[in-house]
């Protein structure tokens, strides 16, 4: 999945299907979409890790994956990266938790 396809899928308010990503070592990850929050001029996708290589994750492996979704209008390029900075991760999660649940 390209960055553009991934960006479009995560921001699509009508598509909450799981996301499949493959890393550089061809390990496949299945993630559940939890939500999106705008901060710092970009969007952050909040995902829950469900499976690694088709196997359900253990309690030890389970957790939230956060993706930074950025779009450069000048170059028409999409950038999707994993948030590795703990302080930024905590800041975004704090804001995300303030968003009221729908339903």
C-alpha cells in the first residue's frame, strides 16, 4: 500500500476496515482503525495492532500504533510515518482521549 493509498484509507470517514501493512522484512501487520486527530499541521492516525503475520498478537505485543499523515500540496506528495517520539505520542494520545465517543 502506498503512502497515498494509506493516507486516503485512514482519512476516509466511511471506511473503517482493517489495514494491512508489510514492513521491509515482509512481515505483515493487521491494524484496526481507532481514529484520527489533527495536530501540529498534520493528521495522526490511531491504530490498534491486531495480528502479526496472520497470528493474533499476544497481550505483550498488543498496543496502539500511531501514524503521522502528512500531505505536501506543493509537490502533491503524501508521507506516512510511524510516530517513534514518546513525548509526541503521549501528547497526541492525550488530545485523542479528550474527543467524545460517537454513539
